[in-house]
């Protein structure tokens, strides 16, 4: 598996099968950007997940995390036109 594979939703590197939804390495998005059935979350769902990640990982305040999450997500192929 290539080290260059990145989630089209959030940009996370996907290096191991556990990084993919349902360990399906044919998917272009990561386990964090999917619903339980393996389908891609909506932009709003991905936005909330990214926002919470930024708040908990980088101790950002809610408003700054929201702005950064939108900025980061829109850089990725899944959301470039959102």
C-alpha cells in the first residue's frame, strides 16, 4: 500500500487497512470520515468531526476550530466545491 494515499475528505494519511472504512483499501476516504456502513459522511458530519479533533488535539477554542476545520476540509477533493 502506498504511503501517499490520503483521505479525500480530511487529508489523513492512510497507510494500514485499519485506516480505511471496513478495512476496504479500495475506498478513497478514511475510517474517521465514514458512517458505520462505510459510506462517506456529509460535509456537515465531517466538519463536526474535524472540529472536535482540533479542539481536543490542539486545545483550540470552538470558533477557531470551526474556521480551521472549514479551511482544511475545503482543501480536499471531496469538498473543494462545497
